[in-house]
């Protein structure tokens, strides 16, 4: 979703936020994959259905509507985490 936001967002602040999410999550994912490999655990190869649904929804939006939906989704998911 952040890759999509980097390209589709209309707000420079939303694009900057998306870039930060990509940077942070890429680093965290590399660390988790390394740890999973050491523990011989399998990692997910695709998005969970709820995340796929959000990505599909975002793909249909543009402009401020996209920005608002993307940011609301990010806040919600980070609160849950």
C-alpha cells in the first residue's frame, strides 16, 4: 500500500510518509526474515485478505480521497499493532 501511496498520493506529506513506511518496513522485514530463517520458520508469501481488500480499494481511489483512505488505514493498522 505504501508503494502505491508513493505513486498515487496527491499530498507531498503523504508521499513522504509512504517513503518512511517503506524504509522502516523493509528494514523490519529483512530482520524478521533473517530471524525466521534461523528458526526455520516459514514466512507469509502474500498479503492477508484484509490487506489485499484495502489495497484493491486504494487502487480505485485518487487525489485527496486516496490520501485520506491510505492515512486512515495506516493509523488503524498501527494502532492495532
